[in-house]
């Protein structure tokens, strides 16, 4: 306050000096939202940096899936959560959007499989029972190890409706089997080795041309080492019956294979590299039975072709090619063609031979052919055809009429010039039945040439002459024959009377026999006397000795 001036009646105040403070452009209160914004931004950046990729998975149905609850699990570890469930453009699929954890971002790449884990019952057993309490979740399967990059390289996936039969972390090898039909096999059917379950069937599909079925199997480690290049696979489903010289044999792998089918394999150490382990994804043939799988070794396949001008009814694809009782191959294809020269249709039969079944002979021929740069099968076949090798159809079963092809030597056949080709052409001869029909036709042709009309006329003339002769015999010969029979009867009666017991001939004969008996006794007495007194032949018979007068010489 200012002081009052003296002598003045009023109080006077001095004018205050006002000084204004300079205002700040930004108030400190704005630091609060700025700090809050920076913190929020850092949280967003942190969340964004820690967030994994968002992927979409298509399923046929969203059964058991819930937004924010359903998890994605890899080896039973939670790696993500379902964020939303929707439809695709045409609503044919359910699209599930999920977020993966950042540390497993590389799982979003080609080859990763997703499927919904829920309780299932199949041929391999019951799975997914744990989801009855925890709820369904999405299973993840991927190739082990880091990807090419740590980032996701694929964001859209097609989910599996059926869990994969074998996951990538399962040790073992996959093999592809080719069969004529699937039989009773299914995904999950067991694979046996020496009747021990060592794997399972994991898939099947038709071949590209639809002529076969490709069956994919998985053999667990360490048993996969027993699958070698010489291994044979066969369908072990059901019960295999066989009847041979040893009697009735019944083969089966297990009760499971009888119910759901199965595959068995065994090594056949016949191939040149049959003992070495087969690499993964190798191709094998799936034989229908164990006997067919353990038959003679196949080795190198050699295609042949045969032409038959007769009917081949009863010959089917798969019929054996027999050589000296050994199955040398099988029929693979049967076609019909037309010959414009003869204006007739004929049959072309393609088959596959396995020359290695011939044994040591083929090995020697192959060694020579390799040295000369030739094909062993062509060389061996050419020599055999030169010496009379021919193909012939024969009946395998009289009841069913089934046919098979026989390769045999026919030394008297017409020679044929063999020309190497692919497939090799093997000459043929008619079968036994066709030869019989030809012989019957020839016999019928010869019978038709017989002049039956002339023979009939001559036969009628002969019958007329015979009739005249019989009339003559009846009129002339018959009465004379009756007289002869009558005289013969009288003669037999006389002979009977002559030989009667009281007739003179038997009586006289008996007396003569008695006289002969007496004469024989006299001769015997004379012989005894001369034996005792041989001097009687010179001196004659002496006087009879007096009884008791001296010794008597006998």
C-alpha cells in the first residue's frame, strides 16, 4: 500500500506497477495423455511384434469348434486360438480363422496339415477320447525342423476331414504297392512281418488309367529295414485255403486281418540286389496270395505276343504261361484283330515272361548278350524257336473250360524265321482240342468219299444170293443132315451096349488083365532067382535042396 501525502484531505494511492508473466505454450497437463498414448502405442507395437500370423482353414463343418476357445495344438502344445468362424463365397465350406503363436510362424508353410480332433472309431481303434472333457481342438502336423524362413509362407489351408494315418514325426518309411483291386483293405489296415504288426495302410487311390489300385503303406522304424529290394507284399486278408499233396492247408495272419484286412511281406533273396534295404517311396507289386508272392522270382520282365487263329474262349488275363511245368509268365492282354489276306479275325495275346526263372541257362546267355550288346531274351528265344519252340493253348480245367498257354518243343513243326521285335513274336500251333477237331473233320471228309450207294447195291445182291443159298440148304442139305444125325445116334447106342458092364468086352478085358498080373509075378520070381543064382544061366537049375540038410543059399 502507498503512503498518504501530507496536507491532503484524501488518501492518495500510487499507481501499481503491473508485470505480466510469460505464458507457456504447452501445459504440463498434456504430458499425461501423451504418456498414455505412448504407452498404448508401445503396447500395440509390442503386441503386433509378438503376434503370429493369421491363417484360414477350410472344413466341411464347424462341429465342436468355438471362437476364442478352440485351440490349435502341435504335439499337444497350444500354438494358437480360433478367432472367427465363417463361410466361403459359395457357403460350401466353413472357413476358420486362427492366430498362430509367433515362435511357430514357420509352421504356416506347404505340407502342414490341420484337422479337427474329436472322438473317432475306426479299424485302428478309438482315438480322441480326451476331447470328451476338454472339447474338440484342431490338430497340427508338419515336417519337423525350421522352415526356409522364420515367417509364414502360406496362409490358406484345406483342412483334413480324417486325421492323417501317419504324422511326420513318426519314424519309418512309406512304400507304394500296386494291386489289381483293393480287396478288403482300408486305411488303418495292419501290415505284418512274420505275423508281427509293423505298420499300417495309410492311403489308396486308383491308378491314372484306372487299371490298378495304388496302396500306400507305412512301416515303422526300426522294422522298415526289413523291407528290401527282394521283398514281396501280398494281401493277407481273410483266410487262405490250399489243397496239395500235403493235404489241406489254412493260412491267416490274425483275427484282425480277417475282419479289416491286412498286408504281409517277406524277403525273397533271389534278385541280384535283393538283400539291400529298399529306399522310401519304393514301388512294389501287391500279390493276391502268399503262394503267388513266394513263387519263382520275376527278375527282368520280357514282353511277348502270340497269334491264335482258333477260339480262345476260356483264356483270361492272368492265365499262366507254362514251360516244362514251371510258370514262366502270365497273360497281360487279349485283343482281336483282322487279317485282310485271309478275311478272318484272329486273337492277339500279349504276355510277360520272366526269363530268370530258367535259372543258370539264362544267366549264361545274359552274360554273352551283355558282351555282344544284345538282348538276352531275344537271343535265347530265337534259339529256342529255331529248335521247335511253339505256343499252344491247353485246357486247365475240364469242368470250367479254362485255358492256359504252354511253351513246348515240337520238333516236327514247320520252321519259322525269328525276327527280333518288341514285343517278341512267338509262333503258335493249334491246341490238342483243335487238332482233335481237325482229325475228326478229316475222318468225316474221308467217310464222305466212301460210295455208300454202290456198297448198298452190292449188299442187296449179296443178301439175295444168301437167301437163295439158305433156301437150298433148307431143301437139300437139311434132310441129309437129319439122316446123318439119325445114323450117328444108332452108332452111339451100339457103342453104349458094347461098353456095358455085363458085356463080353469088359469081362474079357478083366480076364486079360488078371493073366497079365500072373505073368508079371512069374517074371518077378524069375528075376529074384537069377539074382540069387546067376550061375543058373550057364548050368541050369540044380536039384532042389533037402530041407534041413545044409545051408541054403539065398
